[in-house]
C-alpha cells in the first residue's frame, strides 16, 4: 500500500493513483516489489526539525527516507519538503512537477538499493532518476501518453 499525506502544507496536485502505479513499475525494473510506503509532504521548518531529530543534520533537505525493506520487498517512510522541491526546481530551471516527481522516485530508488553519497554514486542515482522520469512520461495505466 502506498499512502500520501501532508503536514503543514497543501497536498500537491498529483494523480496519486498513477504515481503509485509508476512507483511500482520503477521498483519492478530494479527487481523489487512495493510493500507499505508512506509519503509525508511538509514544509522546510518541519523538515529541518525531522532532519535534526532523526538524521542529526542541521540543514534543509528535500527528502529523508526511512528504510523498512526486507530483501527485495521495499517499504518505508519518505518525508518530502515541498518548499525545498520548489526552490530546487527554480534553481535548476525545471518545472515544479518534474522536480517533485524526481524527489518522489529518489526515495524509492534508495529503497531499491541505489545510493548517492559515495564516489560516482550521484551519477548512477541521476541516471536512474532520469530513466524513471522517462518512464513516467510514457506511462499511463490506461495507455495514454502523459507528460510531466
């Protein structure tokens, strides 16, 4: 089950049914199945509190992923700061929705075992994010072509 909720922000305007199917499809391309996955959308202030409390970092971030996976059956809690998503979209000159979907799948890719902190890992993560976004552009459970 994939669940989406918001704390201190409005829920983003996203087709969560389609997003859930896309997440499952991306996980399957990494030989993983999706179990319980909980997304919590929040603002920067709530995110920095979570970052300090759970990760020990004192800075803003777009995502924190808590991994409860067992083998190839992935699950976890994923916190996303919509404020940082918006500022990163502006910084990188990409549409907000594209950046939001990149961050949503970034957490799933972590759960699938892809890291981004070591030498060369960031490039591997970016390549996987780009492949997932490309899949989203062409994916629809009803066979329609949809874009970001």
